[in-house]
C-alpha cells in the first residue's frame, strides 16, 4: 500500500466509527481499516427465512448519552419494548414495571411471590437514585460487585435470585453478578431514563447510520491489520504510515496488537431464535425465569416490539443463555414451553447464535469507567473495554480516543 495519512483507525465497530466521525468533523485526514467484509463489529444482523437475526439478542437504549452526538435515533424507526419485566414463577407470570418511568405502577406492580413490598420500595429507591443523582456522585460511591451492592441495598435473597440475577445476568452477560457496582449504576440510570428498542431493519442499522456521513472510500473493508508500531500500521496489502493510530478492535484483538494492554476476560452469550405462527405473548416485554434454574437468562418475542423482525404471519422469539456452555435446542425448547406456559411444538428453530467473546468482564475496580485511551508515541486505544461494556461504552471510547488524537496533533 505504502500509503500515508494523519490517522489510521483499526476496527469498524461502534468505537472505530465514533472515532472516525469525530476526526472527520475536525477535518483531519483519516482512514479506517476493518478486518471483516462489513462495518458494525459485534453489532450485526443476518436474514434467515425473512426474519431479522441479530448476532445475539441485543437492544438499543435511547438514553445512552453518546447516541445523540452521532445520530438521530428517529431515523432508526425503533420498535419499543414495554418498560418492565415478566417473571415466571411456578404457575404465575408476575410483572415488575420500571419504578422510575411508571412510579404509580399498575395492577401488575404488586409482584406478589417475588420478594416483598420492602424489596420493591428499596429497588425503586435504588433505581431513582441512579436516575436522578449526578453521574459524578454515582461514580464517587464506594465500588463493589453488583451482587454485594444489591445486598447492601437491603434487597432480599428471593428478590435477587428470582428477579434481579436472571435479569441482570442477561444485561452484563455475567451470572455471578461480579460486574462493578458503578456499571450497575450507569445501567440502571439508562434503563430508568430511556426506552429500549430495536431498529426496524435490525441492530446492524445502528452502525450503518453512524457510518452514513463518512466517505465510503476512506473505509477499507477486508483489511486485517497484522501489526502496529508508532507511525506505522501493517496490513496484508502493505504498510500505512501515519502520525497516530487508534486501535479500536475487540478486546482479545487489542491485546494481540498492543501487548502492553492487560488481557480482558470475555463473557459468552448464546441466543436461540425460533419462529412461531402465533406469538406466545402479545406484549413486547422481556420474560425471565424466577425458578432459580440458571438455564435461560431471558426470552422475548422480538417481533412484538419490531414487527419487521418476522415475515407476515410469523413471530420471532429470541432466547438467551449466559456462559460458555450452550444446551442443545430441545432442552431450551422444553424450558420455553414451561416459561411461556404453552406448547412450542409448532415453533421452528431458525438458528442458534453463539458469541463466545460477547462482552468484556468489568469487575471492580472500574474507577470512573474511563480507562486511558492515549498510550503514548501516537498510539491510542478505543473499544468497550476502555469504558463500560456496552454500546454507550464503545461509542464514547471512540469519541474520547479521537479527542485525544486531536489534542496530540494540535500540540505536535
Ligand atoms: C450478543 C451481544 C449482546 C449485546 N447486548 C448489548 C445490549 O443489549 N446493549 C448494549 O449496550 N450493548 C450490548 N452488547 C455490547 C455491544 O454490542 C459492544 O459493547 C459493542 O458493539 C462493542 O463495539 P467495539 O467497537 O468496542 O468492538 P467490536 O464491535 O468488537 O468492533 C471491533 C472491530 O474490529 C475489527 N478487528 C478486529 N481485529 C482486527 C484487525 N486485526 N484488523 C482490523 N480490524 C480488526 C473487528 O472485525 C470488528 O469489526 C452486546 C454484545 C453482544 C455480542
């Protein structure tokens, strides 16, 4: 290649795209190189028999602060989920509404059978605090694991085990709830303040919308980077010389390209997709297992939120399992029969999507949820492992890394 440019961004996931947007806006010459044949990284959508199959169940929270800088979420035609969760406990399907968005609740708020009234009041107080206190206060609170924080908040064992562990294990992809309490606080804040939705064209529409203002000829697909050194990026097509490099690859690839970075443990996630002629629920709401069985983390009828996810006459159900071991589909289907309380015999198993390296672990200490992005000698790093393990974390890390590049270029 023998090319030359001010900044090379490695990786076309959300972090790399956010960095490109900031550099582009600043008028700095840049170029992005992506190993695969498409943009979006861990956010991807395939089509199977007319169904939109995201590469693992994931959702967009409209309260993520960095989204507004990069796109108008209105252009994604989001289909929204009900703000709350259903819990299967024995023969009962119980409901917890979001205590901040709907403080007066509804008839279903009385989650009899899961925890106590005190649990619900304490959880409402915790969520309200996360929603309303300044971020600086939340990030100054003593840091511990999610599990310890929930117990310190006075929540009962039943409330944690039958509702919060299944629910949060799907959010953090971490059944042990070892994730930092600071990440918990930021997640509860986003849930309380925003709405959860799916783009009408699948989650892949998110990175594509962020990339849309960027010139396509600056985005080199199918270009894996083999080596990085100050001022030089080595690809199969040759070297690119540059003043700064932003390494915005996934955490395992980041430690391979930048050996001085600490290795990050990754959590695994598997999603089973089924197509049904009738929806097992008519509401777009997450269903979790309150039976302490530790198998299914959550299940949801995606097409209830975004009807475009399934062709006419069909309904798409996504069921997710946390951890490296994915049970066979018939085991999951038996669980679904119990969870939805109806036969699943006429369902079609479309596919199972396993993502072994889905989300970086974020145990305490995570400090201010902002790890350094400038490594010196013109090397910068971005990705969800530098901020919080989320779409927001990936976007904001890329934005921060580009800001640090601009500071250094201006200073130099
Ligand atoms: C199953 C699943 C469910 C999730 N659910 C949610 C959710 O509901 N809400 C939420 O907020 N977040 C969720 N997330 C997390 C979110 O998707 C990620 O945090 C985010 O997409 C990470 O973006 P990134 O840019 O940091 O990394 P990535 O998306 O991994 O992008 C890195 C890019 O670098 C490229 N690359 C790697 N090596 C090289 C190389 N050598 N040369 C060139 N390019 C390279 C890769 O191909 C990739 O495109 C989920 C993730 C998964 C997998």
